[in-house]
C-alpha cells in the first residue's frame, strides 16, 4: 500500500482529510485463511491532524479465502474491518504506529494487523460442518462415508470366536 503524504495536515492541527485506498496487501495469510495477493483491499480512511500526529479512522474491506478446519473445503467470504489508530510523530515504546521520516503515513502495517486479527483461527464452511470421517476420510457433509457401522473387522472376528461353543 502506498504511503500517504500528510505534511499538509500536520501543518494545520485540527484539519482532516479523507483518502480512498484500493491496493493489494501481500503476505496476508495464516494456516487456514488468506487474502489472495491479487485481491485488493479497499476502503476509506479519515486522517485527522492531532497534537501527537495523525489519528486514522475508517474501514477496509475485501475478500478472504478459507479452508474449513473440519472438512478442508475451500470457501470465501467478504470481510470488513474497522480501523482506529494513532500514527505518532515521535514513537515511544507503547506506540504501535509512527509516521515515516518524510512525514508520510504508511497504512499497510495497520491494515495488515487489523485484517490478520480478523482472520478466524478455526474457520468453518458452515457452523455445523460434519467434517471428514476419521477412518475413511469421506466428507460426512456429502454422506460420502462408507463405514457407517462402526465395527472393526478384528472385533467382529473376536465376536465370532466367542460365540463358538
Ligand atoms: Zn467444512
Ligand atoms: Zn468413514
């Protein structure tokens, strides 16, 4: 994501400006979720000049691709995350974001943090996904499992053995 020149805002405390962003952000990926690199993240950010720096509010949205944690099927869903962050001029140990040396504001780390935080740890294709059969690997949602009777052949043999007089 391109950095935004905010020198004009910093010169006039109390002033604000709204900017539109629409760019892909690389590397947005966890084990079961990702924002594909060719999918842009778009949104509107309001930049407000405050004493400490620039206060950013707004939201960004895009599309995430998931792999279901139970059945491993791929599916996608739109996301929309709120942003509310302060970019300080002089970063201290407690500040998450700072303006760059040329007094530019790079929204990418903030967008990256917010989107990754929004990624579900355990995405499910449907809340009641039945998952895969532990024995045959069939998708239980499709009724593909062929081992409906939970009888292990070894136990069946033992049962037969016990029935002998
Ligand atoms: Zn599933
Ligand atoms: Zn099965």
